[in-house]
C-alpha cells in the first residue's frame, strides 16, 4: 500500500506515478481504505482497516483534483474495527488520531530534523518528530526518520534502514 507525500506532487507528475504503482501491483490509498483479513465481509468483522491519505500539503498546493480528504478515507467504517492510517506528514497524523478506532498512524516526512539547527523549527512545527508516540491510551503514531537525507548529505539522527 502507498500514500502520497509532498515530493510526489513537486514532480508535477503524481498521476503518472500513481499509474506506475498500479502497474507494478502497489495499491495507492488515495483518501481511501481497504479491509484486511476479512476482505469478503462488508463490515470488516474480524479484520482491520488500512487507510491512506493524500499528503496534507495538497490542501494548499492546488494540484488538480488532489486534496487530502480525511472524511472520505475514514467515514463509514464499521464501529469497533481498528484502523491503521498511512499519512506522510505528522500534521495529518495529528488529525487522524482524533478519529474513533484509529489505533496506529504511520508517518514520515520530518527526516527527524536531519541536522542541527534545522531540527529546531522542524520540531516546533510538527506534532511528532521521530519514533513511536502514544498520544492517547492504545493510540500510536510512528514517525519513520527516513532512509537517508534530504538535500544536504549529512544528518545527526541515524536513519533506520
């Protein structure tokens, strides 16, 4: 499964990226969700949902018809069924955890601040910087610090992969 991030839109070609993902059998979750472990049950009983949001910056980027729509992704789920949300930016994770039955949000984007002093404003504008958080009992947000660096080939925080 795949959710879009800000750089997917910066390329100016996100629709072709999405088509390519589909071609190689990766399912983009564009403000959408699927039920896992109980795909034939319309109520997802015995399973769980995985939902994906478009990048939160699409709200102001005005990239065609693309815009993060958390209501479309999360409304109408069966009550009591746990949901995992893919949200590239921690700001979207902060919105997603307010929805009932969202138990885990997987995020990234921050590069864990990458280098000092850049990590200070990144820390201040993101509700979660890197690692595992439990903002509410049994509700988790995990922010992956990334696999390498962005722009400057240096970082203080060790990548996980």
